């Protein structure tokens, strides 16, 4: 497929000089807003932000390479969203604009509406002092000018690659095992290798569990990486698990959204199984015409994928924003657990309180070893109960319920001997519930991939790429069709 | 009134011919399209009483009906020597000896599905029908034919033992174990065919184990229960004998050669070939249907499952053909009919264009290759449209038994008969 052309130059939504001034000059800002040019600029900016950039995003979702840019772009967008959310909760919200605040963070500060190609904050970039604090020389300025047309492109690519590297670092193992299981499992089944028949399903189950386990953590870690702009932040396990524990309900909601939103995307991905050879318009078309029709269809799918992805990122950013404030205000993390970038921003915004020197122990907390063990045990019991119902029949339901109640009651004495026991007991069971809910949400997410791949197989991409989690790409044009459609 | 009593047989012949002629002329006058496959062929005999009286001994040719199963397209089989994955069927059976009908269709009508169970029943009964699963379980596909199968016609007309009217089935399609007879009140279980499959071998092993006096009570109870479950899958034969000395001998030989554990015998579609070769030697079937199936593995998306399976089936046909030629009784007295149960999709929007057979246009398009004594060898394919169900009538013509309940409008592949 031909990569959609990137517009030569995106109309710049540039700050004019008064906006580049420090935030403590609100009068200048108000004067700019009142001018006709300012209003026109805002309208143009809004047009670019809400029409042109999404269109580019949609086009970029149509190719594997450009979808890396989409990943980077959405990460930068999340960064701006989170920072703006905190800024709105701070006193600075009443004292100046968000842009004013961002300028105090330097020329590389987050932006609310990232660009695809051209550098943001051009004037601030050109006029910023050299590393030694002196005025920039002509040569330095020339280099900076050279970077202007493609800096955002480079940034999107860099952030995108970093993001995908980290995401695959955790989710990739599960994906690989699922893929291996599908390939090897059916290969073995075809050849009736009864002696090794267990390897395929076993690898599949292991892959599914690994993927689900990774997805317990990844959505929050993705935002943490995006907001801090730091690759290493992705594996800041202690901090990320505390964030998940701080907002379990909304985090489960986020998982539910991604799982549910991926369902129509899976349907769209699978639907071409029922186009050609089923409808005369497709059946009677030449290869070139089929290619064109399929491209059009997939482009429409991209128009569904990109907004869905933005919505998922928006929700993830919202959950993260609230979770960070919670853990900081409650002192659930140690001073050194807070990432320097977050520390700096929250301090400037006045949202950061004192933190303990050592973080409270996780004990049964979300992400702790105990949480994993208890959650897994619950899961085994549930699956065993389900199997019992299948084997014995509906009569097994009372026994299953009995076991569940017994398991819950058995733990009561361990809690009741201490103060605040009831709250602890409820929290403990709440976390078990969170484990169960997260597991089944992500299980549903994976299960629909299996169904989709049975109906319409996508070699490699089917199991190795999940569009709302990894590469947001909807390029499902078969290689043989590209080949045969060539004149 | 009439001076002579009416001969009912002659009356039915004439009535059928008259109705056929009227319908042909009406169709010709109203519609310029190509008439439905071979509607000009004289319809098969439409009466039950033709078989009245004791069955006669069979002296006609043997027929080996090969379900080129799991659904295949013409492209990878018979369309051209460059694209075929079944060189034996293409070069030997079609090009050197037999005839190819390359425009055979499965009718596109509501309720007519392009799947394996249905396709097999269309072949067996010679009639399209909407089949519904009688077990009402997901993916069970337990169908029952309402009209007689070719095996029932054959065994009703001729004195052919149950074990000489054989169906050979694969190891993991239990639902296909029960296509041996129809629910028709004049035919049915009395004239059924016999199935050879690993499923049947397992039930044989259980029966043998239960004969042992050394079996502990608990073990005996378990094995009896297991055997009952296997046998009772077909509720219609619970009160019927499911074994015979010939079959027991066949399975005993199989066990002696391949053992009991199932890990020594050939696997996949190769086991069907092995069963067919042994059956030819030991059971001497007159009508043998082999239900190959492994091309269907491509549902899971690996394209080479399909092409490899075609080649494996082709090699199986070659082995069976060679076995027939090496056997004096079968040589020059055995007709091969190769026909798929259904086609497969031709969906260019999918990475594997033939992954499924979702009732698409191409899934309705199949072929028939016939070769053997009495079969024409025109050296060019028959391009006229024919119907899959006409295979049943064609078998009837070859083996000279009436097929009263087949859809006569589909004809009987008359070009293949010399």
C-alpha cells in the first residue's frame, strides 16, 4: 500500500510573542484574545486540531510504519491531557493559560494538541538560549531552523518506537505464545501428532494467561510512560501498581472499555470474510477493483479505529491523572518513588504533599505477590466449578456456590482478630473482585481474537498485534491481492 | 373399459416421461437460460415395487465413490495441470482414462448448505434438502436423510451383504457415522451400509474386552457404559445388530497388525486409505464410499493444510486404484467416481482465499471425475452444468438399481456412460 502523503506543511498554530511571555502577564493575553487576528488564529487552530490532525491520524492508521507515528502522537497527546488536567485543578488555572504554564516548563514541555510534522513552539525554540545560557549563535539557530519542518515527525516516531518496545516487552510474550500455539497446535492436529497434542493447547493457555497478566498492568504503565516521557517509567512496577490500587473501579472500567471497544473493531476486521464471492459487486469485480474497494473499506475502519483509540487514551489519561493525585495525597508512595518529571510538575502546580521516606508495604495490595496468588487460586476454583457444572450438570451450582461462600467465610477469622478488620476484609475481597473482573475482561478481549482469526485469518498480525493496545494499524490487505491487482 | 389390466410399472414410466416432456417444453418456452442440469435426461424409475421379490445376486461393476472431502475448489484440483495438487486424479483418472464434469454445482437455494454433512447426504440421496441437526447441540451436525441412500437402493435390489456396502469415515467426524441409512419407511435400517472407522474399531475393542471373564466388575461396568454411549449415539439402531463375523474378523486383523493403542496405524486421511485397501482385500465391497476430509483443516487458516490434504487424498486414490488393478476380481470391473462434498470460498479479501465454505458462489462449484469400465473418455471436459445430486442417479445407472426418490430433474451424468 502506498503511504498516504503527509501534507507539506501543516498550517501552524503558533503562539505569538505575547503568549510566549511568562504567565504573570495576563493583560497581554487578554489583549491578544480580543483582536480579530487572534480569533481567526484560534478558529484555524481549532480547525487544525479537530479536523485536519484527526484526518491525518486516520490515514496513518492505514499503514504499519505510519501507525508507529500514531502511537507516538497519542502518547504525546496523553501527556498534554494529564498535565492540563492537573493544571486545571491547581491555583495556576486562575492565574494564566495552560500554554503559559507549559512555557515555564521549557521548550520541550507537553502540548495539548501535538503536531504530526512541524515542530511546536517555533519561536520559543528559536529564541531559547544556548546550553550555557548565552544567546544562540547563527549556526545554532540555523540548525534549529532545519529541525523545524520535521521535528514533530521525529518526536512521534521516537516516542512511538519507545512505546511499542515497552508494550511488546510485556505483552509480546503472550502474543508470541498464542501465535505459536495456533500455528503449532493446528499443524500437530493436522498431522495427528497425538503424542504431542498437549503442547499446542498448553502453549495457547499459557500465552493467554501471560497476555492477560500483562494487560493487568500495561494500560496504566502506558500512560505513565507517556506522561513522564521516560522509557524506564514503563517498568516502574511499584508506582504503577499503586496507581492501579488507588483507582480500581475506574481501572476496571478502562479495561472494560478497551475490551468492549475492541469488539466492533474485531468485527470490522473479520467482515471481509463475507464480501468477495458473496456479493455480486465484489464477486464480479476485477482484482484491481476489489483492491480499491477493500482499501476504501479499511479506510473507513481506520476512521472508526482512530477515534476509538483516542477515546481509550483519553480514559486512560483520566484514570491515571486521578490515580496519581490520590497516591500522592494519601502518601501511598515513598518520596523516591515519584518520578522526577511528575515531582517537578506537581510541585509547580502545588498539588504535591509530603511523602513518606519509605512506601507502605503492599501486603495484599493490587499487584502484590499475595494478590496474584489469591487471584489465581480464585480463578482455579472458578474454572473447576465451571467444569463441575459442565460434567455434573446444573445440580452442581449449589455446591459451587457453597464452596465460594466457604472460601470467603474461612478467611474471616484471620481478619477479625485485628482492629479495622471489617474494612480490611472488604478491601481484601474487593481486590479479589478486581482481579477476577480484570481477568475476565481481558479474557473476553483475547477470546474474540480467537473467534475472529477462525473466521478470517490474518497471518502474524492476527495474534501479534492488537490495535487498541499495540500498533493502531488496520492494514489487512492480503499480499496476494496487492500482487494480482498490479497492472 | 380396458381389455387388459394396466401395467403399473409401464404406466409410471409413461407418466413420468410425459411429465418430464411437459416440464421440459414449458421450461424451454418460458426461460432462455440453460436448463437446469440435464433436465432432458430421462428421469430414473419412480416406483418402489420394481424391487419387489427377493433380492437378486449382484453381477454389475463395483463402484468406489470418493468424497474428495473437506471441500475443495476446482482451481487446486481439476482446472489445469499447472494448478492441480492432485496429479493422479487429473492426469490418470481424467486425462488418460475417464471423464471430467467441470461444471458441477450444488444448487443455490434457501436452506441448501455447502457443508460436509449436507454435501455427503446430497451425494448419498440424490436430493437437495434442508437438513436440521436432530440433536440440537451446537456444532453437532447430526442429520438424518429422509429419502433412501444409494446403499439402501442397492441392498434392496440386490443380495449384497451389509459389509459389502461400505462407508469409510475419518476419525474425528462422529456425526458422519450415521449417514448409513435413511428414515424412509420402505428402506431404512434393514438396507443400511456399514461404516469402517476408528470409532467403530474402538467400539469393537470394547466389545472384545467385555468378553473377557477376567474383567473386574467395576471395570466391566465402566466399559459397558462406555460401549453403550458409543453405540447409542445412533438411537435408531439400538435394537439392531451392529456387528457381523466379517466385520469382527476385519477388526481383529486390524488389531493384530496395528495393535490396540491407535498410535501405529496411519493417521488423518491416510487411515481412510489404509482402511479402504484392507476392506478391498478382506470385505470385497461392491459399493464403497470413502469420505476424505482433511482439506477442511484450512478453516484454521494455514493454507498448506489444504494443498497438502489434496495431495494426500490424491495419493490415497492412487493407492486404491493400484490395489484395484492388482486384484483380478476388481480389475476392469470397478468404476471410480471422485466428487467433492462442497467447494470452498474464493474470497480475495482474505489472506487465505479458500479458508471457508460459507455458502458463497465458489462454495457451490465442484466437479466430478469418473473412470473405469463403461465410462466414456471424451478427453475434453464436459462443460455443461450438472448438479451434485446427479451422482446418486449415476451410481444407480452404473449398478443398475432404481433410484426412485432422487431428484430426477438433475439427470444422471449421461455423458459419462458409454
